[in-house]
């Protein structure tokens, strides 16, 4: 059988990535990869880290036209790359979750901006939806999550309340994933359960809209929502204008999903008991679940997974951008950041930081509020270690509800290239940490999902174990092992960190 080529795309907060893979006799290899950053590739939109400026720090929006322009640029670059695309069989993609795009009946934007996952301006709407549906526990049980400010339902409700005319003019509301998939097929793409579960609108068990939640969110919402189809669905073929651009056949387009659910495939979490940490714009920790287990503590939640299973996840807003804030405050580059990490001991002599540079999702911190314990802001190496240790301890503490004690953590996201940061992760979790050949697991997951969906549609299905074997399985190269003494230090410090965190949230702990 001739080799097949598959394209994966990932439209994240800060940029668009692409990876092309070739599959020959069941073996997969990377053919081509490319990344572009929105701020630099599309400067006319004036974003900073992919986000438009706002006077209200709770409001975080971006421009859907910028995402489409970046897609256009990416496909032009691929078309001009010289790579032979005559055997391109399928394309899939992933995108930042929760963000919503509002279209009128001519498929033009009825709202010029899209609220994105960093937005935390909908506390009122979360409370209204929660009350209408019988409380947080009911909502979490039914949809996998209590109401979160960034989730699409509360965002839609806010828009319908504040801009009723523009909402009235809206006939379709897409997620970022289905909006970009629509561009590829020149049509109206459906959603799939992985991304639709980040809306506070989908019934996790039936994998369809929950009518009560739809009714409680906004008037006339049902007709504005796309259909939800299984994740492996072929949603159309690549539109002729793109075929001409890429000199390729009418490749299948497989439903796009959210970046975290795509990363489940790209980090090879196709069995229970494996855990991945993504250090991207957000820091996330997730694992596959055959049956949904909802976190009654409210720190974590459950999404659909592309395998047809579920995934538990906990999300932190102050991820890479918080590390960058500390790096930049001392005029460092990443090498200097690493030197500072290596020059300080595990446990940092008890110096702690709670890196809430922006309102935090986990734990819920409504205002930006960086807290330090025994840590002088002028102490450069102490602050560098404190931000990373604080993030890793929070990842470990707030993921206990998943009940998974993995011996190897699969690391992905932009910061997973940094072995000094991963060493702190290994020590805090007392587990090995594995890097992957393809650093962007969401993008790789999209290419692998394209392969899986295409094979299924062609009547020659491949198992997830086979799909993930070559590119999404940790090898012995790129492993970081925990230090025994360091792990002992963190076992104690994690308790102190958790206690201080609770005191800060109650307002009973003073900064030093
Ligand atoms: P996204 O969530 O937008 O997909 P990425 O996974 O691409 O984000 O991660 C981007 C982030 O990776 C940047 O904001 C940067 O802080 C971080 N990063 C890149 N290189 C390094 C490095 N060497 N050390 C630590 N962090 C890094
Ligand atoms: C997930 C979340 C973030 C975004 C980042 O719930 O809010 O991880 O998906 O792109």
C-alpha cells in the first residue's frame, strides 16, 4: 500500500502550528512541521500573546479573522514548502477550548471579537445558570463541570444579556475548533464531544445538548448551536480552493477537537493510569477515564476524549505567561532562567510563591494577586525557583482527585522543552517525566486523529495503540528521573503549600 500523508493543525492562544506525518505500512514519521505566532505573523490585529488589549483585566477576547488569516498563511506556506501532498488523505485539527465565534445567516461575524478561555468576566452568569439548574453538583454531574467563567455557556449568556440585538442577529455559535474546521470545508462544521464538553451545555452521558442547560443559558440558543457528532467523524472534504493551494486531492476533514483532548492522543494517553502535563499558555494535567468520575471538590472536571472515553483535567491560567513574567522581571532569557533554577536547592529554603499574576482558575482567585512567603521580590534565583515549584506543587495537589499515581508523566507544551523545569516536575511528583519528539502534542494528536478517522472511514480501522505507537509513546531518550532526597523535601513542602494557599484564599495569611 502506498504511504499516506496526514495533516494536523493546532490553533492555540498564541499561535498556529502544523505537523504533517507520513504513514507507511502502519509506521508513522514526521514529514514537515511549522509554527507561526499570531502577534508576529498577523501584526495588523494588534494582539499581545494572541489576545486583544482590554481595560478590564477579566475580559479576554481575540479576533476570529486573525485565526482565519493565520490558517490561510499556514496553508500557503505548506503549499510552497515543496512537500509532495499528492497522497494527503485527511486533515484534522485542535484549538484552544471554550472560545466562541458568533456568525450571522451569511456566515459573517455578528460579533467582531471572540471571548477566549482566559476570560473571567462571567461570574454573574455562572451563578444564574447554576441556580437555574439546581446547583453546582447537578451541573457537574450532568455536564462534567461546575460553571466556569471561561466556559462557553456563561459566555453566551453574557453576550445575549449585554448585546441582545447582536445576539438576535446570530444564527450560529461555533467553538474555535468548529469555526476553523468550517473554513477547511467551506461549510458549517459540527462539534464533537471533546470540545463540546467545555461549554456547560452538553450532557456528558448522551454526548448531546442537555436541553435544560440550553434553555437556562440564553433564549433561542438550541437553533444556534452546531450538531455534535462522534470525534472520529468525517465532516466533509477539503474545499477546492485549498486543494488548489496545496496541489492535493479532496482530502477528508475529520472533526476538530479541543487542544487538551487532542493532546490525549498526542501524548499517548490511550489507556487508563497514564498522566500528561501540558506546559503551554495554560498549564494542564489530565488523564484518560473509561467512566466519568467528577471532582466533588470542584478543582477538576471531565471532558469527552477522542477515543470515545472521558478525560479528567485540572487547568491553571498562570502557566507559561507567569513563568515569562518572572523571567522578564529579572531580564533573563530561558538559559538564564535555567541557571537560576540549577543554582537553588529543591525546597528553595522554604521560600514560596503563589503565582497569581492573572485571576486564577485553580484555585479560584478572582483578582490578580501574587503572594510570596519568606521570599524577597529582589531575590532573583529564589523567585525563579519559587514560581516553578509553586506551579508544580499546585499541579500535584489539585490533581489528586483523579486518583492516578503514574510512574511516568508525559510532558508536552512549549515549556516541556526545558529540562530544568521538568526536573522540578519529576521531583515534586516523585515520578519520571518523559519528553516527546514532537513537542506540540495537540498538533500531533490532530495528525494522528486524521489518520485514525481516515482509516475508519476507509473500512480499514487502526487501533489507538497502533496510531500512537511511533510518535506518541515515551522512549528512553528524553526521560528525567526524580531525585530521592528532593522528592522527600517536596512531600513535606506540598502540605505546607496547600495550607498557605487555603489561608491566602480565606484572607488569614499575610504576605511577607
Ligand atoms: P499554547 O498553549 O499557545 O499552544 P505553547 O505550548 O506553544 O503554547 O507554549 C508557549 C510557551 O512556551 C511560551 O509562552 C513560552 O513561555 C514557553 N517556552 C518556550 N520555550 C521555553 C523554554 N525554553 N523554557 C520555558 N518555557 C518555554
Ligand atoms: C482548558 C483550558 C485551556 C485552553 C488552552 O479547559 O481552558 O487549557 O484549552 O488553550
